[in-house]
C-alpha cells in the first residue's frame, strides 16, 4: 500500500499532466466534442472539478456528504431538466477561468488528503473507501477523463508507471463489475500479468490459475476505464472466467458505461 504522500504525489502529477494539455487550448478548442458524447473538453474538466470538490467535502464533513448523497445528490447530478450539477460551472464560464477554478479545487483536495491515515474510511457513492483507495480513485478519474480530452484533440500521451494504480483498482474491482451486472461473482482465481511502461512486469493472483489475463498496463487501464473497446487493446484472456470478466470489467463506481465501439479509437 502506498503512503498518502506517495499517492498524493502521483495524483498531483496526473493533475499536472492534464493541466499542461488543456492550458494550451484556445477558447474554441474547449468546446471540442470528446468520445464521451455529448461531452466537450469543457465538460470533462468541469466534471473533474465538481467531483474533486465533492471528494474534499466527503473528507472534511462525512456526515454532511452522507446527508447530501441521500437527499440532494440525484437531483443535482441527474436532473430531469437542465444540465447536471457537474457540468453547470464549466458551461457558464470560459475555459481559462474554469482551469483556474480546477487548479484551486484540486490543490485543496490534495492538502485535505495528504495528512490522512491511509486506512481512514471515507464515504463515497458506493461503499466507504480507505483514504489511499479514495486518492487512487481520483487519480483514475483524472487519467480516464484526460484520455477523453486527448482523444478529442488527437494527442498521444506517453504512458507512465502511475498506471499501476489504475490497474490495481481494475483488478480489485472484479467483484463490483460482476455485481453491477447482476452476475454471480466467480470463485475461480484469475492471474493478471501486465507489462508496465518502464518494462517491469506487474502481477496479481496465483500464477498457477487456469484463468489468465495478459497484456500491457496501458491496454488494461484503457479497458477497465472503458476508454477503448476490448478488441482495440492488446489484453488477452485465457479461460472462460477471464474472458467473461474482460467483457464487463470496470474500475469506476456507478452503473456500467456505454464504453467505446470496436475500431472507434484504435
């Protein structure tokens, strides 16, 4: 388990990497459509800013977060009429101003997370999470929505070993992936072997498992965040359980997404 200092440093690095990309955009480019239709680049950053703020609030005042989640959240984030709450701010100000707001919000999030005990429990939209898992989830969200931004403008990002955090969430989220699809969680173990950007090999599960997943860390991260269709990654499954898992795998909380079509972004 990484320390809070380590995971927050990696989260900051992920923030900064996306910041460098969007900071170069002119105002028109902020309205570029992304593969997550009908969201634009502006919407992607507005979404991140909103949930960074919600995350900070969940740490500072867990009881208020739980009250908001029970009484107000669905009206704000899934309204019957109008923009959802995570998109309102971004659609009301220009891109440069949105970037300034996001910078302030994510700095507050980092300063709130770093002093925590890694095992401290924080409420969220699913089960409560440890502080280190909570920070890791924010990194995953930043990277995934950053991928949408890069796909919108045709930019190729150089992958980093920060992908290990995302791959770890993807592996650990196997039971959730099954439960959200109302399927029985398999009892058979799966061995996962991924090659990191630096050339290291990362593994999870028993090596002698009959069901195996192999590929690059980048391909696996793209698959479990549903930023690429499985057919457009180098991730391969051996065994029926591994094959079924890859067809429904997701690293994020909430209902299954629509994902991407085969060949859409290959």
